[in-house]
C-alpha cells in the first residue's frame, strides 16, 4: 500500500523528491502521514478535496482487500 501511495502522490506533486510518506502501524489499522512542500498540498487536496477523497477511497479499498484499515493524513 505504501508503494502505491508514493507512486500516486509523487506523480501529482510538482516537487516529488520532497514527498515524505511515513507508515504507522496500529494493530488492524495503518496510518500514513504525508509531508510535502506547502505548494504541493493544494495539488494533492484538489478542488473541493476531490483528489484527496479519491486517493483515500483507493487506499481504503486496497486495505480492505487485506482485511485492514488505512487512513491518510497530511501533516503541515
């Protein structure tokens, strides 16, 4: 799941080398924390949050295939 998230986010970001994705396992759930340049945050969130909602939906469905839960947080 982490490789998938990195792939998608790095292709959306203007500065992909500054994207830092950390994975925090918590039993049945996993929290992914995303750090990036402030100018890229808007690109990842998208208009009215549509891009981040789509990324989170894909992440949730991928995690559900493995009987897990996953969330994505953007840390500023």
